[in-house]
C-alpha cells in the first residue's frame, strides 16, 4: 500500500507531484491566503489522505489564514477572530468532532461537477480553466513547447483522459494510467519516483 507523505514543511516541494487541480489550490492559497468553501474542503481532504497529520494541517491553514487578505467578501475568514471554528472544522474533517465521519478525499467526478458559487476557484483545470490559465499551470511542470503540444491533443470533454496524457508526459513508463482522483494521481506519481 502506498501512503502519501505530505507535511507542512515539505508541501512546497511535494506539490510538484500533485495533480494540476491541487497544485492550483496550493498556489492559490499561498498567494491569496484564502480559499472558498468547496476549494478548502476538497484541498483539506486531499492533504489529509495524502498523509498530512492533524497538527500540520492546523498549522498550515493557520499560517495562511493569519495573513491579511485583499478581497473583502471572504475577509470574514480570518484565523485570529475564528480560531476555534477553524480548528473545529479541521478536526471534523479528520473525523474527530461531530459525527466522526471518515470523510474521503474527492474523486475527479466530484471535482468535475460544476459548483455554482462565483467565489469558487477550484475545479478540474482540464475542464474548467481557460487555455491561458491551464497553460500557465501545466508550465509549472513541463516546458512551454511540451505544454503547447499537449494542449493540441487533449479535449475538455474528457478531462480525466487529458490528465492521464499529462501524467504520461511526466512519467513515460506509465502508458496504462487511468486517473480517477487527485489522491490516486499523487500516490501513483510518488510511487514512480
Ligand atoms: Fe484533478 Fe482529476 Fe482533473 Fe486530474 S482529472 S486535474 S486529478 S480533477
């Protein structure tokens, strides 16, 4: 069995093995210090199943949510004024509060569903992002030329197939890969390294 080993300390390096959807959320969180509800939920669960321990999760979110944020509409979410609520909700996702449910990290299908909130900054890049944003994101991992070539062959109608093509460009020995979830992408990727 393969387990992830994401920690608060290694996350900025480990994120190079994340699928584009989660790379995007990490980059977004680092730059804007906030994520909207579903983006935060999906990313938190991905990190949890990717091996991040509760204490690291609390400190990771605290680090970002303690920073000032420019967008007033989500500025209510500020660690200093809501610490108890934040810690409770993280513990809840780890199955330690409330119904103690074991929440699973999202599948590609759940990420590919449209979320109507205008604040939502997540989604599957291969399905929801415009060409330029997708290209910039993929260029975190591949050269400009390779990304341009890839974009000519993939379609937003089948985002998981597009993601598999991207994975294969990073791991040429994995011609059989089928992508089902961000977690499976990450675990397969680190298993190849
Ligand atoms: Fe993420 Fe799945 Fe989209 Fe790949 S296909 S970017 S793993 S949601």
